[in-house]
C-alpha cells in the first residue's frame, strides 16, 4: 500500500474546483422572505449640528410637574435639581401661602348681639297710652285663640275716661312685671301679677303692652365694622325698633339707623293689614246676611278702624 501524502496548508484541488465553478450560483441564492430584515426596522437618521436652545431658568416646578408624570424618587430628584427643595415642602408652602391670602382678603366678622345697644335694664315691658286702651274696640287675635271677646273690658260702659284712667294705669303697671324673651315676646315671669298665659294675653291685647328697650350709644367694639353693627340693629325685635324709630348709632364718623321697611307696626297685636278681619264687634241680636226673625233690619255700626296713633308709652312713677 502506498500512503497518500497531502500537503499541509493547501486546499484540496477538488474543493477548489467546486468553489470556483459554483461561485455565481452561490451569489444568486435568494434569502427567504421571513429572514429578510424589515424595511421599517432601520430608519435613516440625520444628525443636525446647531446651537442648543437656552433652557428657561424661572420654571415653577411646583405647578408644572406632578406625581403622575414621574415616579416619586425621580420627581424628587428633578425638583431638587431646580430649587433644591422637596415636593412636599413646596406644596406645603403653596398651601400656607393660599391660606394666608384667604385670611387677608376675607374680612373678619365680629358677632355683635342686639343687646349691645340696650341699657342696663335690657328688654322690659311697656304699654301704650291709657287713652289708646280706653278707646280700643274688642278684636280676636289668632296668636291667642283662648282669649275670647268675653275676656275684654268695655271701659266706656264702665265709666268716663277720667274715672277709668287710674284703673287702667294700675293694670298696666302690673303688666310691667312680666318678662321678655330675646325675640321681644312677653312671657310669664313668675311674679304674682304675671303668672299665666291669660294674663300675658290680657296685657298684650287689652292693655296694649309690648317689649322694648332703652337704646344707648355704647363704645365701639374693636374689630367690628359697619356691617357687624347693621346686623345687630336688624336683629333687634320689631317692637324695640318701632319704639326707637329715630335712633342712630354714631361710631368712627359713621351713622347707622333702622331701615323704615323693617320697623313693623306700632303694636305687634294690632296688625293694620289684618285688623278688619280679626275684629269681631259684640253685636247682640245681629245676624250675618239676613234679618233676625221678628225684627227689623238695623243698620250696622261704623266698623271702620281709625289709623293707629303714634306709639307712646306710659312710664311708671
């Protein structure tokens, strides 16, 4: 046997012949469609060299950034890069600034009670003139449904005004022992002359009594303005406002009085717009809309109600 000797480092003549004869075939082999690179995978990139735009230096990062845009740690780092402050500290400072602004813009209100204008006696009971009581005609008031016409006093039937004057004065003085609520309503006081609801109704209806007060010029309250005093004046009971129609409070060069539209009627129980409907005169033997049997139709008395006189009170001795 003869052994074949192959030179080291040399390509086999057969392999060389194969490569040289099949080179065009290898060059024309097509790559499968799925192995080709995507036409959109590689995009041309154009680099432009220009002067960088200046970045703004006065950026309000507290309002332009939020936690929805960056993770907390990244946001914290970015905030510190702008101003060296944490997000929470900036937001706290913003809220504090807004609260201080609201406190400065809103006027601080001072609660001035109506009693601020009363003298040391406060609310007290006073009554209309004795002439007014003597000339009153009986009427029914829906606020006192249990006070009927038979509870009234016919002063003229009892005597002249000169004889009834002292009687009315004593009865009105007894009504002064009743009490008043903050809203200006007469209430029983527990005194022997003012113990029940009927006594209160008699004082209000028959003797024309009401709650009022002496108004003064107190020293202004520190921090209170005109609107605070106006609220206090408007909350004073109507009978007090009516009895002090010309009162004006002078303070710091300003002057405040009562609104004429809120003064109310001279007497709370004698409502002028309702008196004709409430007054039911005692007319024995009379029938509504028909003639009494066996009697001639009599003309009805004049039921027109004269206007109320100016409100005055009687001051006990």
